[in-house]
């Protein structure tokens, strides 16, 4: 190829350039020319194209995401917020925890195993880049219809990729969820989250400061895999007629990543690193421009010094490559030798590729010629910002008017029994153990709760028992009916799940999965969901620390349900006081906390029994959620309850089945006087939980609920080996277990 230098670009303004093929709009290309005062070189065009992609620049979502900062609640817990690789919160005893959720949706559809594996690898590197040791991962997944042939292609590969990468890293997978719905048929959602732990003084940020400091690239060599992968693949609607939109998916190597983790943490321990950035989407383009933009000077990079797997790569390809297991560190000159020694010890390739300068430009050289000369802020942080038009879709009123109240209900106990079995054996409500058994939950020995518990929980201080809990939730059906309240219901459920295990909710990360932002209806869903989530976090006092936006999740005109996935992190003083979901002690009393209303629209019952979606989702009362959480946390801490399970998908009966099966104990349940058995069992009213209370604690527990104004209703007792809803039906646990556990293996096994 002809080397396209800055000098050559300045003298040849009329050269045709492939800006459209690289995903830029005409006006964006013209803006690049305006910024530079000339046409870009090929290398500059490559950098702007990946960094200004939807995936990297958030150009359609920035105007709405600002609400997370504008409405952020005041809290002393937040140490690092939005804008860094991951948020960081103070959890006490000098410990800080970093956590984040991201998406790898489109790559996982193209190549399920590697797409999912590299999604895990990428989120783990975000955690390392903050200075933390990763301690756990989670995987919220959304797949097409369970019985669709393509779901049978995608799901096993995704699960194998998540399990293979995480297990090889030695990281326990402690939570997540799997939801099946035809709307995700061509656009599965593969979201991945990770948690890391560090001391306060070990926090690191992505910035390049100190003129003369060296820029060191270390980890795997750069290859041709993933060129334009996540950055471009996740920034357009899928269309099989456009092969250019389906570039190579990155290839992961978990063993290389494990070496990278240990190498990086040892360098941190010896205080060798000034600034650090992982190489994920947009690769070197991202790492160099963000480090320089966040720092106090400029940067000079010698691209010839980048270690390559493929010597035929052009400079543009080197800049765009998304090869995995790579990082960039800024190191003071006198510490470079020691940094390189540590890399050699861990068998990690490391090369000085440049240095921090006292200017304000990012300059990149190739074969002695300058091929990039840009203000790094214009690449990393000053991309286009779109205020996309949005409008409430015309069909929304019709959808909301189509209430589930019209649907035929079970007429007697026999029909109730039949529908309970149908519910608990449906793909969404059935046991996911076929999936979760492929993950290692207990490696490292600090996992105290994992799937199918309400939230995963990890011990982080063996001396005091200090721990953290993490739950992820999202209900695309509720968000389709009402995106504002649907987002708040996702937040409320995740918040409630954390509290149900005894942990105090502290902070939020999110993964916002939506269709094309160029569709005003989708953009309205997105705007409403952001508004709902920001308002909800403000009210609950849980700041959004960061997250991810994934747009263009649609094929042709068919968008996925709006799916805001919300992760809530909580802290518990002593994990020995945690509360599991299992009913394990016969004779304990079962209490229902909260109010049950006739709220069945969008419910699992409506979906499973009638294949219906319409009406309004359950009401949201965040003050009630806060009160319920306080009760659950206090009861857990003070030994008043032995089990707790939040009520969400499938309502009370689903929670009872799961808690009975987990503990191997049955339950005798009485429908409260004046209540409809069907509504009591299947309603999905929010702000509720079922708990088992030792008889010795009954008075203390009910007095606490009464004093704080939380409705509490005794509904039964843990007993025998049958779920017996008195006066309605009874089902042996053996029959429930068969119904609950055989569905997923029957489809995918």
C-alpha cells in the first residue's frame, strides 16, 4: 500500500476515502475534515470511525445518560463514578469494590462461543484496569424462543464460552439470568458483569500524565481478529445482505488473560503504573486516545513497535484490531525495566511503544512517517452527539389497553394445579441448572451464595466476614408495556434481590439493550427507560456508577423488547448472616411481606398460559421497596429469618416452588381470607417477599414489621414433602422437581 502520511493528506484533499464503509455518516466525515483542517490520513480515518461508532462514542445516548449524573443521589460510598472503566464503591474496612456490566450481543450471535468468551474477557480487563483483583462474574442472557433451531445453535455456544473462559480464569460465576423470548431471535443479548476488590489506595485510572513517561503495550500480540469487531458490529442493525457489517469476532485466550491479571496486579503492588487502560473495542485507537485525552499532555506512539501476530497488517488494521488480552500502561522511565521484568516473569509480551509528551497532540508514526496527528479529545470524547427524534409509538395505547384481566382463569383447584405445573416447567421459569452447572461457582473458596439464589455473594475479608452481593435483573415484557416503570421494576427487583440475602444495596451498574436509535419509537423507549432508572436510583439512594448502552438490537424492522438490565451491588458486614432461599427447617412459619394486588399483565402466567402481552405492568412503590429491604436486612442480621425469596416472575407460587425444591422441604399454604387463590398465587405485584421464620422469632419479627408499617401475612408452614395449597391442590415435591428440572435439558441436552 502507499503510505498515507499527514503531509501527504494535507496535499491531496480530493482523494476518495472509504468513510461510509467504515460506518461514518457523510456529515461525520466532513466534521473530521473540519477538525483536522484537511482530509484525514487512512490511519486517522480508521481511528475516528471506530471511536465515533455508536458502541464507543454513545452518540445517540449521551444526551439522555446525563441524567445519571444530574440526578445522582449524594452518597459517601461512591469513590469512582461514570466515565472510567468501571465504577468503584467503598464497602468498609478500607476495601473498595469495582463492578460493571457490558454487552457482547452481536458478536455472540455471529460466533456464540468466542463472542461470549471475549465478552467475559473484556469486562474482566475493565476490572483489572481499575486496580482490582477480579473475584467473580455474572451473566445476564436473553435468547430467542427456547424451541427455535437457532436458539439451539446460540445458547449452548454462549454458555460454553462463558463457562470456558471464566472457569479457566478461576473466577466463580455467581449469578445472572436466562430469559427466552421470540423477540430476541435474531439478536440474543449476552451481557456480562464482573466484580473486583482492592484497597482504597490501589485505585488506578485511565490517564497518561507526566511528560517523558513511557507507554508500554503488554499482553497478547496484535492480530487481524476482531478488526472493527465490537465497535462496528454493535453499531448497526443486522442485515445479512451487508457482509461488511459482520466482521471477524475476536478470539479469546483465557490462559493469556490469567497471566495478564497476575502480571498487572504485581506491577500495581510495586507502584510501577501511573495510568492504565485495557484494549477492548477499538483496540489501540481507544487506548491511546483515551489515555492521552484523560491525561495532562500529549502522546507519541511508534506503531512499528507494536508486537504483531501477523506482519502483513496495515497501520489502519493495527489501530482497529480488537485482538484480546492486551493492555496499555504508562510507566515512569526509571521503573520501565522493573515493569518489563515482571512481564517477562509472567511470560507476558511487553514493548515500549511510545511516550507521554508535553504537547496536546496524539502523534503516531509508522516507518518513520507521521500517520496520525490529532487532538486526542476529538477522537475519544468529542465525537458527534445526536438528539435523535423520539415519539411515543402509536401502538402503545392499544398495547396498554389490552389488559390481562380479560384472559380466562383457572376455575377450580385442579386447573390451578395444572397451570402451576405448566408455569414451573416453562423455559423461563424452569430450573437453569443445565446452564449454571457448566460454570464453576466456588473456585477461590469465597463464594457463599450463587445461582439460583436471589443474589450472588462473595466473601472479601476472611477475618471479619465482610462480603458483597450482586444481582442483575430486567424484564423486557414490562419495559415494552411501559418503559419508564419497566426500568424501575428492573431496579426494584435487583435491589430487592440483594436485600433478600441480607446485604445493603449500595450502587448500580446497567446494560441498556434497545433497538435502532434511528427509530423514534425505540428512542422514546430508551429515553423513558433512562428517565425511569435515573429517577428510581435517585429515590433509592443508589447511584449509577457506569454501565453500557447496546443499540441496534434488531433485524430489519423488528426490534427487541426494550431491555434495561440493572445490576445492584450490596454490602454485608458478615456473610455468615446471609439469608438463602431454601426452606430447610420443618415447622418454620411462612410469612408473605407486602401487598398483593391483581397485577397479571405482562406476567409469566399471561405469557405461559395465554401467550399474551398487553396491559400495564405492576405498580412501582420505591419507598415500599426501601422499607422491605430494611426489614429483610435487619431480620437477616438479627437471626429472625432463616430463608427469604423475593417475589417476581411467576409470583408467589414460583417462589414457593423454588424455595421448597432448594431446601428439599414441602410447605402447607393457606390462602388468606377474602383473597382470590389465583391472584394470590400468580400476581406479580412488586415490593414483596416470602420468608421462613423460626417459631421462637415469630413475635419479634411480626412486631418489627408492624412497628415499621410493612404488611405481613402468615401464609403457612414448612412441612413434609408436598406443596399443599389447602383447599385448592397439592403437588408432591418429586413431581414439581421433575417438571422444574427436566425442561431445559430436554430442549438443549
